[in-house]
C-alpha cells in the first residue's frame, strides 16, 4: 500500500504540482478529523471533502478565470475552516 501511495504521489507531483498534491493529501484529512467520530468515518469524509474541493475548485476556476491549483487549494482550505467552526460550535475541542 505504501509503495502505491508513493508512486501515485511522485507521479502526481510531476503532473499537477507539489502545492496541489500536498494540499489534497493533508487538508481533507485534517478537515475530516475535525468532525469525524471514528477512523472509518474520517476516511470516508476525507475522500468526500477531497472530491468536493477538487470539483468546486475546478468549476470556480473556470468561471472566475483563476489558476486551477490555487482555486482547488482555496476550496479545500474553506472546507477545513468550515469543519473547524462546526467542531467549535459542537463543543468538540481536543
């Protein structure tokens, strides 16, 4: 499994850039951890947040005529901010 992840990350860095790859590896996982109750839920939420960030970032980039990678990272960061607020409202400080 680790070898496959390493190969995918290495290939993706050359294709889309280090900022986008790093952001889509870290930010969705951190956002999911803010609101998930277990590891399985965190995994599923992380995938959903990554897909949502990628799609919304691509659409926003197209209509706003902005850089795609930066817009996807901004969308992922927005998801992280929303989950941080949701955790604070719910009272789940760690």
